[in-house]
C-alpha cells in the first residue's frame, strides 16, 4: 500500500515552497482581519 521510502523522504523543493506560500497567505489574511476588526470595519462579534 504505502512504501516506507515515500514516508521518510523529505519534501521536494516545490512542495516546501508551496507550503511556505500557504503559511504566509494565512498569516497575511489573519492580520488583515485583525486590522479590520481593530479599525471597526468588521464588528468584533462577527468573527468567532
């Protein structure tokens, strides 16, 4: 079914780069939402 080789190999350069970009995207979106709540554009009760 699954080989141990595929589970122990480090991710390729492209996979690492994609993960890095997704992490930064999530960070930026979170900071934008935080700023919008602080400024008052989004009411605090709207985001759980």
